[in-house]
């Protein structure tokens, strides 16, 4: 039960074209301890008064010139998006058809004329209690939704922070790559944009593709930092970084970590099936792995490494084109070229 002072402080709007009816209702409200009420005689002013006052209940006559009660209820339905119309209809006792129509349109109750004081105050109080409790529940629901959104935002931010830190951990093992991880994430976002990915999916690419080489944490320095060409045995061990990366990220419950796992495990697979670790081909390779492959190779080609000098942009672009349908998904190569200006700009900013 709500406190009586809460009920008595409720805002009440009366809409009736007969001043006699308004006088009677106002007198009853005053005797019942209500102070916060307003009356409208001209129904054309009812909606403006409703918007200004934001009442907890509307005492609404049905039969009025200009706009009748049904017209006003239709307008109120547009305003009250939650569907709760705090309307007490004022109508003749024997007018069952209009009473039922009003209830079907969302009115909470009706009050028959001539008005009887005890019944009038009881019906008003019942609707006010329902309305005020409804508002409290609605407000609590919105607060809970806001809290969920805030927690979701915090969780997302923590996931992104973990991703950035993991990528940095990989860079510390192989610091010759500089901003490679940052660049490939931005390249991937460009390709995602070209193929029509949603903003959420593009953001996921931006922060998961930099984790493609996280598995290098498990590769010995003598191999990872070797300035010359790797032996066959060393190369086989180097290729294990894809499996190690997948194992580091396996079992993640969030889409973010699952995507990062797909990137780490599959970024060295090739469109023609000659890649590693599983020899997947074409669409068997997850889309994020195919995108990461192009980004990783392009950036590696235009970067200095202990075992090679950087290629020019034009040479690297030619190699990507030559490998379309062999190493890379042809559709993604087209997407890459459609975003090439942006990609080159990214490379210059973060080199």
C-alpha cells in the first residue's frame, strides 16, 4: 500500500466541457485531500495540457464538442509508448457501448454520472495506486537496463584491454614487427567495411586480428629472432605458433575470444588448401582467418624483417593480386583493393 501523502500529491487532469461537472469533481477532490489538479473545458487544449502537466490520472468526459474523449485517447496512445493510459472515463451509467469501447482503447476504469463522492474517490485512488506503482516498476526496469548496459560496456572495455595487452605481449617477443599488430587490425577493419560488415563485427576484427601471432609467445627466441633463413625443422616449429595461439584462446565463452581463436589458428591457411596448420581451403577457412591472412602478408611484405628488406607498396600490391585465388580469397582481394588508399594511409601513420 502506498503512503497516503504520495497518493494525495498525485497530479490530476480533468477534461469536461461542462463546468458544472468540473465544479462537482473539483469539490470532491478537495474534500478528499487532493490539491494538485487542473481542469480543461475546451477539449482542443487537452493534449497540450497533458504534455505540460504529465498527470498521473486523467478524468475524461467522452461526449464533448471539437474533440471527444475517444479522439483524445487516440492521441494519448501515441504519447504513452508503454501503453498505459491513466484514464478514468466520465460517462452516463447506462452507456454500456461507450464504456466498453473506452475500456478496449485502454481506459483503466469508468465513472458513471451523476457522480457519487465515495465511489468517485475510490475509483480515482485505485487508478492512482496502479499508475504510481506502474511508474515505479517502469523506472526500476529502466534503471536495471541502464545497469546492464553499463556492465556490458565495462565487460567489453575489459575484453578490449586484454586484447591490446595480449597483442603487446606478442610484440615484446618479436619487437622487430613494431606496430604490425595495430596495423593489421586497422587493415582488417577496412576490409570488413568493404564487404558490408556491421559496426560490431568490424570492431571485433579491429581488436582480434592483432592477436593473430599471439602463439609466438611459445616459440623459442633462437627461432623467433633468427636473422637468417630457418631450417626445415625450425620452420616446422615456427608453424606451431598457430596451434599454440589457438590453444591459448580456446574455450572462450565470449564471441570476442572465439573470434580471436579463429584468427590465431587460421591466419596461415590458404585459399588453395596449401596452408597450415590444417590445410583448409576456400570457405572451410573462417572468414576472419581469410581476412587476417591478407592483412598479415601485406604488412609483412612492406616491413623490414631480420631475414629481408621491406618491399615497396607497389610490389606488395602486385603480390597480393598474384596470390588471388591461390593464397587469398578472390572476393576479399577485391575488397582489399577497394580500401587500398585507406590501408596505405594507415601504414604511413603507424609505421
